[in-house]
C-alpha cells in the first residue's frame, strides 16, 4: 500500500478513535473518574496510543513506513512477518476455539445484568467499586433484588468479581480455564470481550476490525451500567430498572440487539484466526 493511501487510512482511524480517547485523556489529566466511559481504557490492557495506531493486518505491506519497522511483529519492509504470525499459534488456536464455541450457542437473554448487582451484594455503599455513586435502591434494596432473582452468570471475568456471599447464589460456576464451555453470545461481557480478542490479534488483523469491536463494547458498557444498581442519572444515564418487568423486557431486547451486532464481528474474528492459522514460518 503506497504511503498516501495508508497515511490517509491511519489518519481516519485515529480521528475515529479520538472521539472516545480524547475525553478520557482529558478526564485523566484532571483526575476525574467516570464509571461508564473510562471502563474500556482501565479494565482492558490496550492503551489509548495503541488503539489509535492503525495496522493493515497481515498480508499488506506499507511503503515508506519506517516507523512501523520497529513495532512488534513487523519486518523492515513495513509488513507483519510470517515468523511473528506463526509464533502466535497458541493464541490463535485458543481464541478460535472460544469464538467458535460461543458462536455455536443460542443467545441466553435471561441474566438481566444481575452480575453487577452480585458485585455489590451485602456491601456498604462506601465499599462498592464505584463508591462515589449511590445505589439506587440502597444496600438493603439491592440485596433484596439479588436474593429475589435466579442468577446465572456464564462469564468468568464477571463472576470472579461477585462478593463472597453472592458466589454461591450463581447457578453456574465458570472458571478461568473453561470459558469455551460456558460463554454464550447473549452475554454482555462476551460481547465486550470481542474488543479484547481483536486487540490481542493486533497487528495481525486490520485496525478497522478492532475499532468495530471497540465501538460495540462501548455501547454494551453503557447498557451494562444503566442496568447496574448505581444511580448514574446525574451523568445522563437513565436507569434500566431490571428489578421491574418493564426493565427486564427493555434489557432483554437491548441484549438481543447486541448479540445480533456481535455475531458478524465474531464471525470476522473467527475467519481471521483461520486465515492466520494457515500461515507457516519461513524455513
């Protein structure tokens, strides 16, 4: 790809990402925390500068791109090397297995975001993860919601943050090493994790796919926290009151929409894993 073309695409990608990154960096500069909008930059390990950098993906070389030669995975010709791709086979194999297993299941839409409630179960308000923001129903009302519902969280990275008394209330016991046996496409965290899977494949895949997954994760996080027990109305986030029948219906419908949006992205990641697994290091 000639320098004019890849520079144009890299600039457009950075501008796309800056709509999300710039406000976060401004908040960080002033030490202002945001419980919703900071999540993708604090929970996941991909730094804003990494997210802003555009990569064409394996199989495309960049002309006159000396700055890429020093980056992980690249050779002096401005292209991701076959040696690097081949070295990532364990990651590619594991992600392919997880993505295929998840894609092969029907979405489960009955969790109603109760994972966030289980994370604060029997805690005082000043002990919660977002202690600067009150619980809508107070500690007692929050605990009653947890105790009055069937909790079936299938995502280990949500389940592991349950409070100790909440863990036995989950009908499932997902573990760190058995994700392919549990994860399902209706899960909000499985949808957000498409972003994680995408950036872990960088620079072997196009940054356009990483950005698509990031924007899905951004929208999912908004629902995740609107349905959480916190009162975030002052930040402009109207609650989805999952403790009511109307709120449950609203949540399930949004969850269905995210599962539908996530399906083609998951399929694209599966296809990329399969393409990259076909690469062999030069002898």
